[in-house]
């Protein structure tokens, strides 16, 4: 989780806002069960009467209550009410409940004093209700008490008590109070509220209207809180989604920029399919978990803790049920996590593998068809897809098993609460509304733990994705611009010199290039030839710093290229790789790719030099013709010529052609090189080739063999002096051509070729 959240750390203030909104939402959700409890207990059972302290009462009732009070209680009681004709109105209020809303004529007392006043009234109202009640038990008690007093059986108990000395009445009240101690507080409060309700009815007040007013008021308040919770929830969802999307966008940009900055050495650490997966699927996993984090992971603990606090305040003495529920849920989830977790950890690797097979199949579709290996590739894809499917099925089935089991547990908890709560209601220790609220709070607490555990199932996969993203972002790029780059003179000449260069691929113990030492001057063509795998392409890749040398130095105009800014260095070089690479777009955009600002005239000139104008003009849209991804809708020769045109349009000081003429026929090759020579007469040209015909007229030819320069000179010099070069020439040229090249006339026409000896490149 920490790994995932660190990606969003720069938006910390947004997360704080979300957290505050979640507290508001949780308070709204936690308040609703209390309203349900009030509606049931007060609105329905108590007819909307909230307090056992009557707002009004008759003078007769007032005096009857005073009858059972001691002097201190009577004094408090009389000061708490004021007489208005034959009606006594409440003139006391709790100070804590009326802050900022005090009215004249009201006696405000502390919360503690008001609590004592209320308890005193509950006791006296309960005694008065018992003495005034009807029924067999009440009549039996009445007869017994009147008999003890020596009064007629038809005498009213209240009248009888008024005839007794105060001390005697108080003694009787104390005896009744002792018996009431075994009674539940809820029964006493309910009896007192029933007394108040009866008093209101006796006064002619519309109790039904009071009940409906209470229900309407509580219902509207409940609706308002529910709407507020909904609005806050929508806002949280919107902000969370926006934040997660922005984090995902930033991550994609960072990963992309990092990958673009990789040298060939770093690129070799990751497969292309893996980098694509990390930039798409892995970041998507992080985005999903971020949304779930802000909407569930942060919200669930607030709800859980808040629910526990609310449950403790209800005083239902059923808290142990919550502990049972939570332990059961956590045990089940723990078992499922142990079973499913390993599968989640390998799922991303299987996605990588599927992407790899898909990419290889789609990229090499022509080769697959040519060799009739469709069935083999289908089986390979099927294997990768099946492995991923089996893993996903296992995890999904595990999760599918979890939900019905959780519902069974939650329903079982509900039944347990009702069973235990019913006994509490029967004993008078619990009200129906409180039990309903307890059920709701318990479900909220259990759901909070359930939500956390469900998200925790997603976390391992997201954690793996976060680690994979971190691997890319934390990969050290070994080829970077220096902190304080140096600048070449404004008039760059383009003199390229390799000074005793040694190079080994990352992780390799053997050198791919050894003691490479030569100079390529402007206005000259320097060619490099050698057998396959001798290091020709590796050598020219050192110039734009696709790799860095192990020992020695590569210099331009006498300055080490490692001291130059990478952008400045590569801006001086027009590089054409072995494989012509085109981008989706148009022919125009591909030719002008190397320069920010390039005119149409320059693009047309580059195409003309590269011998691409003929096939371009044959296209329906000419230079605006669409190029498919990877140049899939042009031939290999056309792709190569467009790649050459791209380098020409850049107008660099140094041209590097890495076997870039191999797909051209001899005639096109000859015409292109002639036109190119005119265009690049002031530039340094380095050509890597395997065809002798491509480099016959080069000013300098380097012969590479096993990573070393074994010969250096012109074609004639090397043909006469270098055995390696002579063997290459013999495999491609006829004897007459070799003799003609060496200045010897063997009596054969110089244009005749021995196709039996020639090796087709």
C-alpha cells in the first residue's frame, strides 16, 4: 500500500480533502441507525414524547407528585416549573442543550443537575403511575395498603397518602424505591413517558399530532443526512477517480520518458512486451487500487471504529457478538488469502508472457506463414493463454466462494443479534429500536472489515505492479548528458576519431571491440566491412552513444563525445540503422522526422537523393500517403530508402549508414550513392556494408575481423595487401573484376561477373 500511495504523494493536499470528506460521509452513515432507533422507540412506542419530564401538567398532578418528594426535591421541583392558571409549565432546561439559545424566564441548570432532576421525576412518576394503575394486581396492592392504614377499601390511594404524615409517606416511597431497584432503567423511563403521555391526553393535548410531527421532523432530518452522505460520496468518488487518473497519467509519462532515455544496455534488461505491460496493465492496476484506497481502504476504518464507538454507547451489552463476527470474517479471509495470494503474485508474469507471445506472433506473421508454423504458434499462444486463464479462474473462483460465505456469516450474525436481543427486550433491558440500530452498526463494522479484506486481495497484484514500475523508474541510465556539458565550436567540422576504443556488452566478459583506432574526416567516405558478427554495427552505435566505450574515447573535432550534451551530439548525426524503421503517419512526416522545422522542398530533395521520389509520386496521395505502423504497407527497399531520406533531410554533419543499402538493387544502389556523394561532399560519411560494390569508391575502408581492425586503406590497397578483404572480395567479385580492381588486365571484360562465385547479400 505504501508503494502505491507514494506515487500520489505530490497530491497530498487532495488526499487530506478526501479524508475530511470521508469523515463527513462516515458521520452521516453512522447517524442513520440512531434516527431509526429514535423513530421506533420514541416516534412509535413513546408516541413522539422524547423526555419523561413533562412540558406541562395539571395542578392536581403537580401536587400529587410533590406528595412523594422530600423537602430538597420539592424545592427543586417547584423552582423548575411556573404556574400559569391551573397549569404548571416547565421553566428549567439543561444548560448544555441550550447554548446560545437561552430565553428569559427559564432556569438553566447544569447537565449533571438536570440528569438528577430527570431521574427524580422518573421515580416519582413511576410511583404515582403504580398507585393510580388499574388491574387485579394493582387492586390487591391497594387493598393491602389501605388495610394496613385502617382506611375503607374504596378510598383512593392518593387521598390516603395525603392524609398520612410526610415522614410516613417518604418511608413508604423508600420501600417502593427499593423494590424498583430490581427494575430495568428502561422500564422506569418507559413508565414515566407513559405517565407524561396520559397527562397530556388528560389536558386535552393532541398526542397523535405530536407523534406525527415528531416522525415528520425525524424523517426529514434522516432524509437530509442521507442526501448529504450521498452528495459527499459522489464528490469523494469524483475526486478519487480524478486523482487516480492523474497519478496514472504522470506514471505513464515518467515510465515513457525513462524508457526513451534508456541506452541499448538498459533496454536489454527488459523485454519490449514487459515494458509495454508495465506502462499499461501495471499502471492500470495501481490506478484501480488508488481509487479503491481512497473510497474504501480509508473509509472502512473510519466506519469500523465509529461503529464500535456507537455500539459501546448504546449499552446493549452485545459487543461480544461483534468480536465473534470480526474474528470469523478475518479467519475466513485469512484462509482464502493464504490459498489465493501466490496466484495473484504470478498473474502479472503470465500477462507479460502472453503479451510477449502475441507480439512475436504479430511481428513475425510473414515468417510464420512462410514456414507453415501457424499451428505451432497457435499452440504456443494457447498454452500462454490457458496458463493465464487457469490462474484467473482459480482466483475468481476463490473470490466467488468468499462472497456467499460472507453473506452467510452476516445473516447468521443478524439472527444471533435478534435471538440475544429478544431476550433483552423481554427482560426490559433493551428497546426494539436499539436492537435495530445495533444490527445496523454490526453490519457496518463487519462490512468495513470485509471491504478492507477484499481490497487487500487486490493489493498483492498492485504491489507487484508497483515494484515492476519502480524497477523501470529506478533503473540507472548509464548514458546521460554530463552535468556541465561542453560546447563545440559554432563551425562544427565533423571530424570523427576512435582512439584505441575497447567495448564489451553489459554482462559480457569478452570484448566485442578491441583497440579500434581510426579517423573519419569531412568530405571523405569511410567504409567498414567484415564478416557477419565481427562488430561493424556495434562500432557505429558507439558514435551516437547508444552504447558507451569501455576504454579509449570517441571524439568529434577532438572533443570526447561523453563531454557533449546528448541532444547536441545526436543532432549532429544522421543515423540510418540496418533495419529501416518507419512510424505511423505519412511519408512526409517520416522524412521530416529528424528536424523540428523542415520545408517541403527539403523533403522532396531528400526523397530525390534517396531514389524514393519515383514510388512516392506513384502513390495516390504522394507525400501525404499514409504509412502504417512499422511501415507495414511499404516494401523493404522502399522502407530503407525512406529511412535514408530521413537522414538526408536532417542535413547533419555526420552521416552513419549501418548496412542501409542491403535491400536496394545494384542500379538503385549506384545511383543513390552517386547522388548522396554530391549532397554529402562537406560531411563525414561512415558506411557499414557487406557488399563490396557499395564501398568500392570509398576514400577509406576499415576491415573488421572478430572485433579488431585488421586492415585499413582503399579498395585497391586492401585487395593487394589484406587477406581478409581479399577473401570477402573473392566471394562477391569475379576474377576479372578483382584483376580490374587491382589494375591488372586478365583479358576479360571488366563488366563480366561470375555469378557462381558471387555471394548474394
